C-alpha cells in the first residue's frame, strides 16, 4: 500500500538519453497530479547535455546531485550517485523509483532502490547482446536492474521475450514501445532555424561516443568518413561532438579544417531532431539515434560490432557495419550511389513504437499502485 495520500513516483535521470527517454513519462504522469505525485531527480552524471535535453521538454530537475567531474571514472560516478540517491530516497520515501535504459545512473538508481527495498520500474527493459562485456558497461547495467525490477517496460516484443527467457515474471513485463519515439514525435515539427540552407547537396550526419569506440576504432571511423566526403563532392558532413574530451580529440585530429565538414557542439534536442531530418544518411554508434532516425525515413549505419537493438536491422532501417574503415566506406558508398539500395532502407518501417509508450507506462504503473487512470484504447 502507498505510504502517501497519493503515491509518489520518483524519476531518476543523469545522462542525455535518460532525460530524453524519461521526459515523456514524467510529462504523462504530470497530466494526473491528483492521482500521483511526481519528483524528478538528476544525478548530474551529465551537466550541460542533461540540462539541454530536459529543457527541450520544458522540464528542470527538482533536485540535482551534481556528480559530474571531467575525467570521472565509472566507480567515482557509481559511488557518488549511490550515496546521493540513498539520501534522496530516505527523504522522499517514494512508492516507485523509475529509471531508463542502461547508464550508470540507471544501474545505481536500481541498486539504491534494491538496498531500500523500493519497487523499481525500468523503462526500456530487456535489451540484450550476447555478452555482458559489450556494450561496456551498459550491458551489465541493464542486466543488473533486470534481476529485481518490479515493473519492466519493454519497448518491443523481442525485448520482453529476453526477459521471459531469463525468468522475469510475466506479470511484471509490459510491451509499451520505446518512449524515445514519444520524445521525437513531441519535438519534431517545432519551428526553428533550418540547417545549412545554402548547401544544395546532401548532408551526412555522424555521431560517435561509445566507450568501446574510444581510440583506434574512432580513428578508423573518422578516417573512413573523411574518405567518403572526399569521394562525394556534394556532401556536407556534420559531426555534433559529445562533450567528452576523449571523443573530441580524435574527431578533431582527423576531421578539423575540411571545407565540407562541420564539427559542432552538441545541438539541443529540438535542433538535433531537425538535423536528423535534414540529413540524407546517418552514421552513428548511438542507441537513441538508431531508434529515432527511422521516424524520418533516414537510413542508419551502426558503427558498432554488436547491437542490443536488432529489431531495426531486421526491419531494414539500420545496418550493423562495425568500425572497419573499408566496411564503412563500402556500405556508405552503396547508400550514397545506389538509389535502389537507399530507397529500400529509407522506406523500411520503424519497429520502435507508435509514440504512445509513455501513456502505457503511466497506465500500467499506476494500476500496479492501485490507482486507475484512463486507458485511452492505447493497447490496440
Ligand atoms: C554516458 C553513458 C552512456 C551513454 C552516454 C550518452 C555510462 C557509463 N555511460 O557516457 O551509456 O550512451 O552517456 O551520452 O553511464 N561531459 C561534459 N558535459 C556533459 C556531459 C559529459 O563535459 O554534459 C564530459 C565530462 O568530461 C564527463 C565525460 O563527458 O566526464 C564523460 O561522461 P560520462 O557520463 O562519464 O560518460 P559518457 O561517455 O557520456
Ligand atoms: N542527441 C542530441 N544532441 C546531440 C546528439 C544526440 O540531442 O548532439 C540526442 C539524440 O536525438 C538521442 C539522444 O540524444 O535522443 C542519444 O544520446 P546519446 O547518443 O548521447 O546516447 P545513447 O542513446 O547512445 O545512449
């Protein structure tokens, strides 16, 4: 039974994707203030990029642990967040704690909930690769919270099946779609500056930040995209660089100074969504970007050796190319030079949801807490 007159849901975010994928759920809960109290806590694992992402939804954290330090190690983030959240949970005594995906913030929000025996609700549950080491440390993070989550909101049937295979009770699993699709739909179409209005050729977008790709793989990625740009005189390559100094040094080392390459600071979410729309082709190692790009019919080449999102590959919206330079040039060249190959990917249908995931999460979670809210025929 809830301890409060109305149940209290505490949402924990820390990184850019946490903010973007959690925001639609927070906003959905806040449509029902008489039914549930909603608290948004930031660990501050990211600073500027988190504020930027929340700002796109008109949100600001109610509390911020401000843990970010430059050059922070995983253990440092983990221990600072664990202590901070434990104190936060003590004060708030929430009836349910939410976190999304697979970041350190998510793992620690789970661990702190477990230690206090608080029900933990996992948004974007059930994604898996076949090794706990890749992606590192994200695969461990999401598996760990899957051991005890009271509610698992799986974006797809595939993700829900992964959980069932691991023995997660079926009654705790809901297939909702990915809340990132709710986010991108809420933001797409907002007015804003057009990107590169005077460029008449095609725009190619590159983002890369994953730990597995730091160093040599990222160097190979950068050298490959440089070749692609040099081989296609109409292309403009745009590279929004993650604020991590490791990532920026490699990209700048190879790509800086080219007249058809723009190395830019991370645009805020609304601008980034417009940039995806403006792009002809997207090369990325990001999880969220590979889910969002098909919403605009943009083919995605995934610059990773494994993916926990095989649904896009199966649907034909994304192709897993890895980080070998030859493979990247070959696959990008095919899409840039062969209109049939391009159309096949551009017209494939996104498997990640219909934009109503947050409402499903709200309905299922609150029902679990004994509060009925409208169902709105959302499961059809
Ligand atoms: C984290 C997540 C990763 C996610 C990514 C999304 C973990 C272990 N990793 O990786 O799963 O894909 O976020 O972007 O949780 N920085 C800033 N300002 C910011 C954000 C970052 O300066 O607003 C710099 C800082 O120097 C910071 C560094 O980036 O130390 C790395 O940040 P961190 O959160 O540790 O790892 P990410 O690589 O961002
Ligand atoms: N994004 C953004 N600005 C950028 C790059 C990405 O707003 O410069 C958004 C993107 O649309 C997606 C999310 O950030 O919703 C993905 O974050 P990131 O790639 O950092 O993390 P991942 O999804 O790989 O964990």
